[in-house]
């Protein structure tokens, strides 16, 4: 039960402690229990883990500023908000809570020298929930939810299934990483969980890419330049994140091979910190692109028949070369002479009931038909 200072180190480095127990009786069965307590000038955290304490403290402040700025923007534009903006707010809140839990975990170890098991498990579960919600946010934005289409429709079941599967795998991976040793992580079971995470992430990246491509194709056909520009910036942010991820993966494999002693241990905190930094920049990009403003109606999925920047067609151009049937009288093509003559011809030959009959032809979906009729009813 004695406590003795064995040695003092003069620099931050990797050290190996060797213990040797000897007895005069060769047949004696001796059990020796040794408790090793390491303490630095800042606390009980090792030099390997101490950068994580400062990193999570900084990230907590960053996400707190994000949450405050986003909340003020929502309050200022509370009358005109998009549903996707509430999703972004939820991701910001979960990210802030995640950073608070990880900072509390490292701070507890630094002060007391003991790891809080319940705190660590809660932090891993919150982290899994945040990563799941973040991926679902990217998926629903790529599908055009709230921007191009008001509902997910048949994709709702698929998106929900992806969320459930990813949260389950992420929770199992996080809890197993904290409960088992490094040797068990590198075993077959640990590699299966890691491989499942990689396969899920690759599948999500492919699904997001296909969805963004389909959404941008739809916007090109509708000639909506405002929303098309928005999705071009979003796709550029996704491409940058994917490229940066692959570059970091190759760098980490080359820089940190699987060995016991590492020469560049000072930067090993980047193995976890990089992903938080990358996601922080991606979330910031989504906050800038979908920020609450007075022009939210330009991005809402109300009436999506084209860009407001395009000039309106005159009646003669819109109906030139068309023949109308089943109207009780024959309508022929009238050559364009002047604007007044064209308007007079439209009033005399086209009844007001034609608008209701022509709407299904001009619209692309049942949702747009209902939305257009709602807009017409507001003008009456």
C-alpha cells in the first residue's frame, strides 16, 4: 500500500516501464498488484490524449457559436422558414452536445485520473446519433426535400431504413471501441464492424451522388437557375469532402502503420479530429447555402415552373402553332401582328375554363397541380 515516486521525465516522449518481482523461495506462489499513476503538469492525461482536451473544448465553443447564430437567424425569419432549416438546427444541436460529452470525458480523466464508463458510453451513443442525423440530412437535401419536392414520398422508407441501420452499426462500433482492447479491435470481429461502416459510407456516398445528379437534371429541365445554382454549390462541397476524406485515409495509412511505437505520436489526435473538422466545414457550407432569409420563398417547393429571371412569354408566342379542340368552336392559328390584336384574339377565342383544362398538361406531377390551384385560389 505504499506510494513511491519511481521516476520523473524531463520531456514529452514515449516511455516503457519494466517491473521485475523476485523472491528467495522458488516454489512460492506470489501475486503482485501494482498501480501505476502518471501525472503531468496539466493533470492525469497523457501527452498522447492531452491535445484532445483542448480540441474538444475549441469545438464546443465553435458549435455553440453555430447554434447561437442559427437560432438568431431562425427567430428573425420565423414567419418564413423551410423544413430543411429545422433539420440543420437539429444537427447543430446534436454536434454541440457531442462535443460537450467528449470534453467532459477527457476533463474527468484529467482531473481524477479515472475514466467514467457511463459518461463515455453516453458520449459514443450521442456521437452515433449525430453522425446518423448528419448523413440523413445530406441524403434528404440531395433528394430535393423542401426545395424541389414537398415530401420524400416512396423514398421515406428507404431513408428511414438507412438511418436505423447506420445508427445500429455506428453504436456497436463506438461501444466496442471503448470496451475492448486494441488487440480485440484488430481481431476478426472488430474488422467486420469496421468493414460494415466502410460499406455503409460508400453506399451513402453513391446514393447521394445519384440523387444530386437526378435533382439537378430536374432543375435543368424546369429551367430553375436559382435552385440549380444552389445545388451546384452543394455538390461542390460534397465532392470536396469526399476527396479530402480519401486523401486523409491514404495519408493516415502511410503515416501511422500498425506498430507499437510511433515516432510521430504528437499528431495522432488528428485521426479522430480530422473527421470532426471536415464535418464542421461541411455543416458550415450547408448553413450558408440554406440560411434563413427573406428570400426563402425562392427555395421553397411551392411553385416550380421555372426561374423568375426568365422573361414571360407573350400570348401570341405561347399559343403560336397550337390548335385547341373540344371547345365548341374551331380555333385556328392566327399570325402575330400586334400585342393588342393578340390579346383581343385570346379573349374572344379562349374561354376562362381553359385554364383548368390546361393545368394538367403543363404540370409535371400531382403535387404541382394542387399547388398551382391553391395559388390561383389565393388570387381570386
